[in-house]
């Protein structure tokens, strides 16, 4: 197994795991939104609107990071091999 094949396999598994985590977190935030808001509002003393925006930004930024650092290198390595 060459280095490119190993890196391709590595980024493939990283992509799969991170996409799974993104889906899981999206489902958790969607299903348990009220409970999460209640917990974070009481612990952090933040308002509801700010927290909802923060959850959305978290998911959006996580998706961008997964695409840039996992999926793009995987595709590039697949093209190279």
C-alpha cells in the first residue's frame, strides 16, 4: 500500500466519521432544541435568539471544516491515484 492509498483511506474514514457526527449533531439540535435552549439559557445567561443563532453557526462552521479538511483532500487524492 502506497502513501497516497493510505492517505486516501485515512481521509475517507475521517470524512465518513465527521459526516456521521454532523448528521448526529444536526438531529440532536433539531429534536432536543427546547431542552438545549433551556439548559444553556440557565447556565450561560444568554437569550434564546442568540443561542439559536449560535447553534446554526456551529453546524454551518462544522460543515465547512469537514468539507475543506476532509472531503476535499479525499477527492483530490482519489483523482491523483
